[in-house]
C-alpha cells in the first residue's frame, strides 16, 4: 500500500499527494483484497546470505546504460520439492545454473516472472514502488501455471534484504533505477505435461537508465488485424513468458512499417499497447471529460502502474475515470470528432508513454501532443506524480 506522502520536490515541482488508508482504496482494484498467505512457505528469518568474493565492475551510470544488459553482484534463490516443501532461502553471488535438456520449463513454458524497480531518493535511501502488489500478482501467476505458492510478505522481506545488499547498484541520478526481476521456473526434468515436482524461485537485479534519456518520445501505434495477444478465458492476465514471446515477430513487423508498438485487439476490443496498458483521455459522447482504460476481462495484465494511474486520477477529481470494454471504432470516431484529447501507455519499464498516432485499417490518425512537453498535459502530470511517489514510498 501507499504510505503517507509528505511535501516532496520533483523536477522543480512541489506537490502533496495523499493516499487512502489500507482497505479504503479510492478505486475498485484487482489489488483491493490481497491475500499474501500460503499453506507452506519459506521464511525471511531463515535467510542465508553468502557474500561474493569477486565484485563486478559496475557499468557507467549514464544514458548509455541499456535495459537488462548488466547484472548486480548477488541473487536470491529458493528451491521447492513436492513432498518436502520450500528449502532455506538464500542470497548468493550472482551465477549461472544448469538445467537438464528435459526440464519442463523448456518444453511447456512453465515459468512466470515479475518486474519492479528500486530507486534512491535525494538522501540516497533505497525505495520500492508498491512492491507488495507485485508479490500478490506473482503469487497468482505461479498458481496459474502450477508452480508452488509462497507467502508474499516473506518474499518481499527477502527481496528487501537483496536490495539492501545491492544498494550501490542503484543509480542516484534522476530517472535511473535498479530493475528487479523475480522469476519462478519448473525444475522438473521429465517430459510430459504435468504439475512440476520441483521448482525454483530466484530474483536478479539490473541497473537501468531512463526509458526516454532526452525526455518523452511519443510513440506511433499499429492496430494489427492478423495477430491477437491474448484470448478470453486464457492466461493473458498473468505475467508468463508465453504471453511475450509470440508478440516479438508481429512487433518487429510493425516497426518495419514505421510504427513503434502494436495496439493489440480482440474482436475490435482494445487490449494492451505493446507490453503496457493503454489509456485514453477524451470528451465522451455525453460531453464529459473522461479517462478510460480497458477493463480487466482476463486478457489484460493488471498493471501496477495502471492501478496507480487509476487511483491518482480518481484522487484528482477533475474528470470521470472509467474501466470498461473499449471498441477501436470508438477511439477512431473520437479522433475524427476532435474529442480525443490524448492517449498514453502505462507500465513498469516506461511509467507513462505518450501516443502521437494510431494506424487503423491502413489510415494514420494523429493524436494531440503538447510540443513543449512532448506529451499530453495529463500524461505529463501523471508521470510527474508517479515519479514523485516512487522516490518517497517505502523505506527499506
């Protein structure tokens, strides 16, 4: 949950943001009733830490720092075996590990993961942004693909210990962070579609620079009529590798045509944008200002940034905030009638990504962008609020 936010400075802008207390969220949410418990789990009090004897040379923390190209000195590992339960959790020197060619992760994609960031505030204190939500979503992902459950609070405490150990890997510069990747895989070395009898949970960390090194860069979207990211009653709402691998080739084709991302659709229903959630800010047909995003129908990932945008927007109390099924024809009609004010994607990697154009049925439809901000005014405002919260959230 959010903690109280005090007056903070963000890009020369001071703001005060107050969040509702636990259990009284401002908006109906996937995360409204989180249960972190599990019948069996490892415990943070049992955590064993083995320090590396060979520290890595850190990359230069500047705009050349690329996403996912460098790993920190240590990693978290905990194994599970059917009938025995969870082993002792450990933080060990970062290292590769071996997998048998018959490992069922390779053959049946039994793997799930999370993505979150650790930041440093102006005093150099490490911060996490709503990491409890990531633990809850990670638990649900593991259960969906028959990997063992765990107590989310215990994992979060282990993760915090890892971040404390790797605090020197968190860049101090504004816009930089330490990307944290919890992952769970099958360790079953037998062919056959079945519940794994062994599993491994691990966490790795990677320092990353700002998504937009020189400021916002609005993106152009392509509505792909030939490919679908997720199906109703499928697994599109879970963070599993099989939701990502099949999107690479269609995404590459869109880039070759001059676009940046795909606006995924299912029967003309708007889905996600690339690997992020999509938002539209418009004047609806009733003449109301409205921020709208597709509802969580099972094909949409319940993004932590998405949830944050919804709660902050509701708190702003300046316009209607809606989750519902959105037809692409509604969006195109709003553009044609000059009712679409702006559009943006929201996700962990990018936070807020302004949209400047949508291609639908071979026609490019432009979307308003503030030339000075390189974003819509609401997109920019939301990004600044979220950035401010990220630097003043959880003391580790």
